[in-house]
């Protein structure tokens, strides 16, 4: 059974930083492209960042480029999202998933809430 457990969210002031983690299980993690998505209230879920199976290639949404960094540890079946210079517009529930054919591959986990507010 595929499972994603996201953690590391919380309340942070504008300009602050958070590091999200996602522990994955139930599939061959090291062979899969991985991704982070987010969903703000009233909005559709949107793709934030993607990382290749070996971690050598990454891509970001324009809205987070140069502020967020995606990384992975294949030995730990974990993908990370370092978020710096956070803005109120980054407030959302953040989810990870495997990424295949330009879409999420599996069912979603519970996500982790990120709130950026003063």
C-alpha cells in the first residue's frame, strides 16, 4: 500500500523558513520522480517542485523559484522541501507524491499545513 506522511509544517512569519519532509512507502521510491504540491483554501492543488529519481534535476513553479529547494534521500525514502523567504501567499496544505506523465501518480497523504502570517 502506497503511503505518504508529510511533516514539518507550522505557523511562520513572513520572511521565515520551514523544512518539510515526506516519508514514502509502498513503492520503489528510488526509481520514481517525486514532487511537492500545495493547495490553498478555495484553490486547486498546484505543482510546486519536482525532482528526478537520482536527485540530479529539479524544476520549480515560477512562484517559488529561488525561494524553495526540493531534495531527496533515497536511502531514507524521503523527499524534502526547504522553503525560505516565505510569503503569505505560500499559505497552503503541502503534499508530496510520485510524479509520472506530468501528474501525481498515487493517492494523496494527509498533507502538512503551512501558514505564513504576522
